[in-house]
C-alpha cells in the first residue's frame, strides 16, 4: 500500500500530527500496536497533563478542546514551590502574567480519546491498529515500513511517534541521550478535605518529591510522589486505608484526610533527548524526539509544538508543489524544535537532579535557588512565559532571560 506519510504510534503526538494534516491533500497511514478499542476508550493512566496557553490554542485549533467534557478540565490558577519544611514557598501567580490562570490540567486519557475522535473521522487517514512496526527502510526514492502482519507500506516520509523508548529511532540508527534518574514516580488521584483552591504544589521534601495538581473538583487532586524504587515498592504494597494515611502524613496533614480516587500508576523516571530529530525521509516527533522528566510538565506541550512545526512545513511544501521529504525542510524542523526544547530539557534535568539529591550541599543550594528564584525577575519571567505565552512560532527560552528593552 502507498501513502504520502506513515506515522508510527497513535499516542497523543501521533494522533495530533495526523489531525494537523487534515485537508492538506496528503494520504496518511497511522500505525499503532494497540487495538482500535484501546484507542477509542483509552485506559486511565493516572497522568494529569499541565497544559500551557500555547498548547490550549493548538488543542482548540485541532478541535480536541471542544471534545473535552467540562469536568475533564482543571484550572491551574497559581503554582507554589516549597522546599523541606518551609511553610512559605516560591509562588507563581497568574496576575503577574496578566492572565486569568497559568494553565489547565487535562487527563492524558481524555486527551487521547479526544484526539482519536478527531482522527477517526478523517478520510485521508488510514488507521492500521493491532500492528507493530518490524522494520523501516528509507532511501533517495522512498521509504518502506514493514509490519508484523507481513504487510509493507510505501511512503514519501516516515514520522515516528513511538514513545521515548522508540524502537524506530534505534532502527534508523539515531542515538539518544538518556538520563535515568533512578527514581519512580507515582501518580494517584485523591480526594482531600481541604480545597486546593486551584493552586498546584511542587514540594521538595527530604527523601521525596511531592506535587499536587488541582483537578476540576475543588477537593480532588492528582498526587504525584517521587521516591527511590524500594520505598515506592513498599508504598504500593499498602492497602488503600494504609496508603491514604501515609499520603496524609507525607503532606503533613495540610490537606486534611485523603482518600484514593483513581488507579495507582507508577513510572520510571528517564529523560531522553534524540541526537538527531531527522534522517533521510524520516522525522521523530513527540517523546521519541524529546522525552522530558515530568517535573516541569512540558513533555506533551513540546510534543504538540513539534508536531505543529512539522505539519506546517509539510502543508506549505505540499501547497507549493515541493517535496515533503526535502532535506532542507527536515533540517529546518530539526533546528526549530531543538531551539525550542533544548534549554528547558537541560534546565529540567538540572532541576530534577538538584531536587532529588538530599545531601547537605544540594539542600543548601536548593534553599539559595528558591530564595533567588523569588527575587530574580528574569527567572520568574522564564517560568511564567513558558506557561502563558500564547502566540509566536518558536519560543526561545533563553531570549526571555534577557532584560526587556525600554520602549
Ligand atoms: C507521570 C507523568 C506525568 C506527565 N505530566 C505531563 C505534564 O504535566 N505536561 C506535559 O506536557 N507532559 C507530561 N507528561 C508527558 C506526556 O505524558 C508525554 O509527553 C506524552 O504522553 C507523549 O506522547 P507520545 O505520543 O509522544 O508518546 P506515547 O504516549 O508514549 O505514545 C506512543 C505510542 O506509540 C505506540 N507504539 C510504540 N511502539 C510502536 C511500534 N513499534 N509499532 C506501533 N506502535 C508503537 C504505543 O503503543 C503508543 O500508543 C507526563 C508524563 C508522565 C509519565
């Protein structure tokens, strides 16, 4: 079978990419190893995704936002960073950015469902589900994708969105920087007595990192706990009542009594950055290109940005009658995505390293950083504008660190 583009992986990035090419005139095959039923009603994986203003604009343009139910959208009004036993932390307030809120929180399975619903109605996208990619070959005249059902797909371009542990990336000979933080992250929806007031918490305690992500209901949040794997195994072995008591204690009872309200989902923490994002007739998107540590909540936001960058290039090439696999086009995509993601990828890894290190120097440095963060306007501008910038092509985080020129 022949297509213009074969997309590998129907996760949030692959689905959004296919949707971004609607009405472009390009024929797309979307290959996913999960069965169709699993895409139609994705399992709750516990992840609550913090969405920036730019991402919300993209989700609106793609039609996904309109498919979300009201109770699936949480408001992220303000955010607070706490260190150790401090009562007051570093506060990021929506007012400073001149916005009504810093961002939104959406369940990953709701994003996946909405994206699937959008793509399912597109005649130009052929979904090939329950099929795994076995091999990819690209050359000057075209690309071939071999599936485990014996079928071979032919295309002008292959886009791989097959997760941070992308097998296709490896098969194409593209290496990746990987940083294993040696920790496990538990995400768990919980009800709590004290309302969250739409404020997210990031709390760096000794031996643990805790976060609280406010959901639509004022008394329900996603609790995110990072621990060393042995401690996490012990916690996960507890029954609900014991887990609830342990969580209330970890939060020093600041939220009152807590009860389990969702599945327990644990993830190993590994950051991944591909050495290259493109090769001949080949591009990486989503986590396959940049797999972020979740502490700065940017993985999907970057995935959305990257697929948009590539889709715009492809639409423009198609409209002008140029090749959609031209090396110059792919190089431009790679350059722009790298510029947009590299500084925050490095900063996130540094932050994650610093905040999961409980040795004395790291603790002192944290205190210093938090105090300085509260005072340094450039730092605050970097964080706030990463969340609230709405327009603009490629955000260049380093540019934001410079002083604004007087008008
Ligand atoms: C705990 C946690 C919290 C997070 N919080 C945030 C947040 O607040 N904000 C944010 O922006 N991001 C967040 N993220 C990151 C976000 O979830 C990911 O960036 C996003 O889900 C990646 O989407 P993807 O489509 O690139 O990859 P995936 O979701 O991994 O999807 C890959 C797809 O490819 C398929 N596949 C794989 N291999 C093959 C193959 N060989 N053949 C066919 N199909 C294949 C898989 O079945 C899967 O459907 C968080 C992540 C975690 C773990």
